[in-house]
């Protein structure tokens, strides 16, 4: 299944200030979510962030809050964001059916949100370099489980190029210059 920007939404789950420092790959997850979120904003793809119990875990990492100016933020108490009625209603109203999913912890809130989205009929694309847990083995288990449930593992590069679709327009040139080319030499770890 190919991603289309007019059908996509980037959902960043619980990359919160109090949680990121204890995650295996937390800084990379923030950097990748921030990078893809910036690409999404240029391409008019909505970016949503959830925050699980922000009183205890803090709000989203400041690097995300500062760079993703057009993002929508959601407080939640359920591990499955789609289980929050206001979130589910807003998502349905958005008309977006392809959800690019990342965040923390991969085996808890990201997985339960992904499973909830799949149960509701959404296509789920698991961002492999930005879905993290305290223990990387649990992130790997979560990825395998979402794939068995019908989701797809993707990389941020895959997503960006599918959203762009072609190289002969001004949007591609802008995104390539600002985001793709500077990112290409960067070393990444994929949680499989």
C-alpha cells in the first residue's frame, strides 16, 4: 500500500520530556519525528501529538513543541489514543485514513494506538526508527505485532518520498534542499 499525502496524518505518540531520557533511542525518535513532522507541515499533512498524563510525564519534548508549530496536541489517559472519544471523532472528521505512527513506548501506547486504529479500519504505517521503548526488544516485538495486525513498517525516507511522489515540482526541490539532502549522511538505527 502506497502512502498518499492527501490521505495521510502523522501521529507522534507520547514523546514527552519526562519519558524521552529513559528510552532506548529516545533522542533519535525525537529527531526523526521532528524531521518527518517538518516535512509533513511543508506538504500540508496534519501532525498530531499525544501526551499521556502530562502532569506526571511532562508535555511533549520541547524540540517537538518548538519546531512543529502547526501541530495539534492531545491529552490522553487511555493507552490507546483512538480510545479517547474526542480524538476518534476528530480523526474520523479529518478524512485521513493513512496514519504514520511513531513515539513511545512502542510496546504500550504506540502499539495499543496502532491496534485501535487498525480495528477502526485505518491503514497504519509504523515508523521503524522512531517507535521506541525503554528496552529495544520490546519495540521490536511491538513492530512485529503491528505488522501481523496488518500494519506496515516504514522509514521516514520512504514516507517523505511517497508523499512527494515526483521530483519535477517546486515542493520536491524545497523538501530535497531543506530536509532530504542534509539527512542523507545521518546514521540511523532501525528497531526491527
